[in-house]
C-alpha cells in the first residue's frame, strides 16, 4: 500500500484500527488519533512533524532508544540465514546463544530460559510452570498465586487473575481461579496495621489464611508499576524470600518492566539483592525492536521436568523466534558496548533531583521510583494526602494533563489505576539535557493543574 496522506491515515485508523486500552468512542466522535511515524534516540515525531520527548520509552520498551537500524538489521541478517524455525522440539543457534547469554546475566542459578512473544505470555508460562512443578513433586493442591493489589501482570486470563486492578478484571470475570492479593508497597499510603518494616508479613498472613498446601507461587514486581512506581522497603524482598522458603512457595519476580537496565541493573532482583525462583521479562529484552519475552527459571525448577518422560506441555509458536533472538542479542551487545547500565546509574541522581525539585508545586504529593522509572503522585491536599477520585481524577488526568503534556511535546503516562500519578521512564540513553526538557514542560503544566484543581 502506498504511503497514505495524513488525513487518510486518520480516516483509515478510525475505520479499522482498534487501539488497546483506548476509549475508541472519542475518535468516532472526531478526536484526532495520535499517529507516531518516526523515532530517533529519545525523540519521536508524529504525522504532522511535531517532535516529542519520549518520556515513557514507548511503554517502558525502547530502552536503547529509537531509530537503531543496526539492531533491527541483526533481525534482517538472520532472516537471510534462517527466517523462522520453531522451538517446539527443535533448537536453532540464535535461541541457544541468547539463552546462554540471558542465563549468564541473570542472578544466581536462574539458568533455564523459556522464550515467549511478550510479557503476558511470560507470566502465563511462570504461573503454569509453578503449578506443574508442584504437581510433579507430589503437591497437586498447590495451585494458587499471591499477587499484590493494583499490580499489573498482563491481560490474558491467567495473568489477569494475578493482575490486581479491579477495573481491568471486572469485565472478564470469571477467569483462571487461584489469584489472591495482598497489599502492595505503597509507602506513601501504608495499609492499616502495617509499617514499612512489616509489609512482607502480609504475604505470610495470606499464605497461612489460604492454607500453605494450596499456594503455588508469589508473583511481584521489583518496583510495582501500576499505582506509580512503588519501591520495596528495605528488607522486603529478603523477607518475602524467607517466607516463600518456609512454605515451599515459588517466588516469581515479574520484571517485564524492571529488567534490562530500567533500574540500572540487568535485572531488578539484582538492584534489591534477592534471589527469585523465576523471572519473567519482555519489553527491554529486544528494546522492543522485535516481540519477545522470556521466563527464566532456576535449575531447581526444571529438575522435576528432567525426570523420565516428564515434559512441560506448554509453548508458543513464536517463542524464541530466530529474528527476535538475533535482535535481542544485538540489543544486549549494544548495552554492553555503549555502557547503557552505567548511563542509568550515573544519571539516576540527576533524574531524581529534577523530579524532587517539583515538590514545591502544591499538586505534587510524592515523588518515588528507582533507576529510570519514577512517578509523581498528584494530590489535592499535601497535608492530608487527600487524593482526586472519580470525576476530579477524570477532569485532572483526561480533561487536562494527558492532552496538555502531549501538546507541549512530552510523552509520559498520566495514570489513575491507583491514585493519580504521572509516570516517567525515558530511554536509558537519556541524560541531563532530557531531564531539563522534561522539567520545562512539567513545571508549568503542574502549576496550572494545581490552580485548576485548587490543590494546596
Ligand atoms: C509487570 C508486567 N507484567 C506483564 C505485562 C504484560 O506484558 P505484555 O503487554 O507484553 O503482554 C506487563 C506489561 O506492561 C507488565 O508491566
């Protein structure tokens, strides 16, 4: 198809393209769909030629930055050699090399890599492997998963049973049974009866309540995305590890966002110094130049699957796709050669300082996060931490902030799956120049939002 004219794209998109997580009615009623046509480094351009600072790495994805034809080229080169072969019963060199590379970077004995096409599939795989693992070891009752409130683990029915966002769950009930939830690590708004020091005990309490013989796994993100970058308090993950060991429950670290440098380490578990049984990953693995994810399991997890005729009866046609594997390897190589992790570690304090400097604006209630993954929580009253709910949140986020941030050239996320937040997660090549640009856009908009919403 020849390149369509600008207005023609709008028309075709309105008519045929069903956007994910979008209120399509707005486009039906004439709103313009944002159409991004090009990217380079930390920036993208829309169909009108407007430039945007991509403060969200295209949904925590393009960690290496936009416009890296060399990384995509690795996929094209691979296509000439072997465009596709499946990893159902066969192997090919690119999947083998990548599995070995991922295992070498993953913490401890996480040495077995099961490739998928994305994050949701990685989570599904982890949940299934956990159930099957226990069954093979003679504990068939261990089927439940403990996740955290407001956490997002994907939208497929299994992953959705772990996802803790009511609005995303309700329309699709009932789904895979077994999902239970505990409070998250929102340190700005601690749940009643808990302090930062004993939050992990909620996991223990839930395991005991459900019956330890019925619980297969605990699944949590190193820094929880939904709700706005909830960091774990000191010792939280270590305590979770102890609890899981005590009850023979697997610990899954869902690092679909928090791996591949997002927190300044290859994996989020390394940033906080804990050892999971399973890591789920995607997005930054290829910097999203190809669709790929992985479940990385410890040697201990695969053990029962190695006995006799046992096998993990699970797979996806495209898991370990040769082109995606080649792209992932080129991406990881670029990370190493270009010091991407070092850039995050060197600049995280500057990023944080820029965000902290916004605290004088009345609507800024909290600033939190780690690495290149931060959130600003917006409040009506800083003294009481009164939030914006219902109509007020709608007016603030969709009525003003989302549109205005985009209009002024900053792509970030104004989100109210929990309390209202603005999330920032720039490509990992960003530095002080981009932070200054973010501040120049954020400050006047947040000041205006404070006035409009009468924040104090
Ligand atoms: C922590 C986490 N898990 C799972 C997923 C699902 O990944 P995907 O959208 O690739 O299926 C996401 C997506 O953002 C995520 O952030």
